[in-house]
C-alpha cells in the first residue's frame, strides 16, 4: 500500500513538472505530508493559471504573476522560477525588467530590489 502511494505521488509530481516546466520544494513536501491538499491546490492553479491558451496569453500570465510575486515579496527562488518560465515562453529580458519597473511605485523599493536581484541572476547581468 505504501509503495503504491509513493508511486502515485511521484507520478503526480512528474505530471506537475511536465505541465508547468518546474516544481518547487513545497510541492514535494506537500506530496508527502498532505497529498490531498496538493491535488486540490494544483487543481485550482490548473484552472486559473495553466489552462490551455495561446503562447501570448501564457507569457502575459507569467509577466503578471512575476509582478504579483515581486509586489508581495515572494521568495527570490519563486520569482526566478517564473522569470525562467516567462523567458522560455518568449518574454525578453527587457520585458521582464519593465514588469519590475512597474512594481517600483506601488510595491516599493525593497520589493523592486529583490525582483531586480532575481532578474540579474536569471539573465546573468
């Protein structure tokens, strides 16, 4: 029984990674600690964020998500993950920088600096 549950969790995380292009450490922990919650969380995210659309819409969603993550001062690794996804979808270095610049006034200088540091790492500036 335990082996089957472990295989189900691994398979679920693998599908998540294939659909998103990434998984985060907290996804792995939730798979072990509260698998039902992870599935519910992922279902909500699937509907709001990963639903099939055009590349342009996907890129726009990533840019919006980057702005939100910067504004709420999400951990740097989380911001970088979404910058990499946006980059893979075709967003340019300048477009992502402009998103950060849009965050400066409403989110403040500390949020901008954190996002800028993540941007520098992703684009090796």
